[in-house]
C-alpha cells in the first residue's frame, strides 16, 4: 500500500507543495528516503523510528520507502519529520489515509515524539490554503500560521496528539492567530536639539519612501536622527505586514507567532558580507535588504562598507527585488526598502572644521567619498549635510514638535499616496512612480519646468536625478496637502541634492 501525505519545500518566501509517498512492501527490512533529501531530511528516518517507538508503535519487518515528489527538487530542513511520520502511520493503517491526504504537515520530531517548532509556518499555511487543505504543525508554530484565514491550522504538541486527532479520540482545536503588543519605547525626535533641516529631510523621506544620505562630522547626530525614523513611519498595512512576515518567517524572526505592524529597521555593521546584505549562504536565506522589506535599512559609516557590497545595492534599489543565484538555488526575494546612509565627510571626519581637519584636506574628503560610486550616490533622493550642534544649543528647551506631530503629517501624506495609487500594482508611494505615471502625478507648469531645466544644467543632473527631484517635489506637495507641485516645492526638492555630489 502507498500512502500519501503532503508538506512543503521552500524556495525563498514561496512554499512549493511536496507529496510524501510512503510504501511498505515485502523484502529485506530497510527504511530509505529518496527524492533529493539533504542530510537533515535523511536523518528523519532515525527520528521517526525513535518517536514511533516512544509511542509503542513497532515498525514491521518490511521494506519502507519514502519518496519526496517532485524528486528532482532539493529538499532541505527538519520540517519533513512530521509528514514522513504521518505518511508512515497512514501506510500502516494506524490513521485514516484519506484524512492524511487532506492535510499539509510540517514539524520536527524529538526522539520522545514531541513536536519542535520549525521555520516557515506562515508560507506553508498560504500553500495549504491554495491547495484547499488544512495545515498540521507544532503547537508553537500554530499562532503564526493561523493568520491565514483561508486555512484551518491544527497545532499539535506531540505525535500522540496527532494520532488521537486522526483516530477521533481527541480532536485538536484550530489554532488562534498570535497577537503582538504594539511597539513601545520608540525614540522621539523631540530629543534632537537643532538639526531642523535634517528633521525636515527625515520627514520627507518617511512620507515618500525616499532614500536619504546624511553627511556630517562625528557627533553631529546622524545616527541619532536615523534611530528616530521608526517613530514617524506609519504602521504596516495588512498586505505589507503579510509580505514582511513571510520573509521573517522563513528567516525565523517571528516571535510569539504574531505579525508585527511595526516597520522593520535593520542596521547591519559595515563589516557585513555580500551574502549577509543581499542574501545567500546555505539555502540562499534572505539578507538584510530583504529583511528590511517595507521598512528601513540604515547603513552607518557608509563608505566603510566593502565596495563590492555597496555596488550590489544598485539594482535592488531600482527594482525592489533581489535574485540570489547559487549553484543549487535560484531564489527571488522582495526588497522594497528605504535606504538611510550616514557618512563622515572624510576619513578623520572633520573636513568641514578648519580647526580639526587633517593636513590632507580637502583631498582626503574626495578620496574618502570616492569609495561610494557615482551611480550609487545618484540613487539617493535626499542628500544633506548635518552640521555639528553647538554646545549652547544643548541647553535650549525641547523643540515644539516631536515624533507624534511629524508622524501625523507623514500618515496624511501616505494616505494621499494610497488613494492616488489605488489599484496600481507594485506602486504604493511616490518613490515607486516612474515613466508615464510620474509625468501624470507630477506635472510642472512653465515656471517650474524652467527652474528644473536650469538646475539640471547647473548641477549636471542625470536623467535619474531629474526624475528623483520630481518624486521628492511630489512628496513635499503631499505633505502640504497641495494637488499640484508649486515652485517652492520644487525649489526645496532641488535643495536636497548636494552641490558637488557625483552625478554620472
């Protein structure tokens, strides 16, 4: 008899259905698993045998063959334990084969039959819902998977619970979606004294998802400003929360099975490798740019990152996705993030201060910033200098506006963009608009077009820089509640392109 169970194999954030075929036939006693299993899947036979023994279920003295179909697709991970055990129980007529065939299962087995939580329960629930099947998973993974309303999720603590459920002795109640408490303790922009221009740039970047470059001397507050960006960003929409949680589920970053509405904020160290930033390694796991999807990627000491790492950012910034190509994997991850970079003006950091600048000034600044290529610098919508704060400013009273007031304006601007791009696939903010759509949402009058043309000649704007100025101007108009881009909006947008910045 051949019994059929179902599970999934992960390709990026996509879960592909895998049929587990279990046959018990006469012959020399053996237990083999075929279908391109990796080491963890091959070891499942020992875990399954020990778990069944703990349940006082003895395997027959026959040949047991488990085939993972499609057989030409690599199978990785310990989550194949439960579906293999389920298929074997169905082949031995211990549980009904028909009920097992209507179930997608995943979970790791301990030697005593306890089910251990695994990664990817949320994408697995999506795949089960698409196939019109229920999902069986460890109890700890149930709250995460239960966010998919179209799928019945059963969370079991042990393999014995699974046997009792399918035999009708004790039915497992459907899992309930996890709840994540709202994030508290966010840092407030009211803590930042001075730096009004930098705060304004931060507000514009948050409103339109524009990439931002902060340049300034050490201690001027660049990292402090970036750390408070999370406090002015609007919460994730339900669709964005699901997209982000799918990536975090595969990476094992979901806590308590809940889908957080807070936008991701990732800040990798400047010693990070290409695989850590873009994704890769064993199994082609998502990198920092994908983990920052729908959120912020903050890269402090930007020129200190290896040149090869920085250059890998160019294509993902434009396309909003990254393809991780390896010898045994070709995986596509979404990565529509907001890049915030911070850098000192030179190696010593005090190029703009004559009292502290080194003897190599101004050449040291040009050499240091040359580590960031022109094409990459051109992809920043907003580029500003953050001047040092005077000691006298630190004793001033807190500013009148904090994160709450700025966040309200950002939310209103995001709402205008959501209404503007409703029904347009792949476009949610002004930073996503391009081509004909950009011309439609950011028309210029004769005065504005003349101003932008003269600025393009004066600063040597590239075509990409020209369009990025239009997007920023559209966001500034949204913050003002204006339907059309006026000359002050365009002038402010042009002011955020640094004089002398690389335009290639």
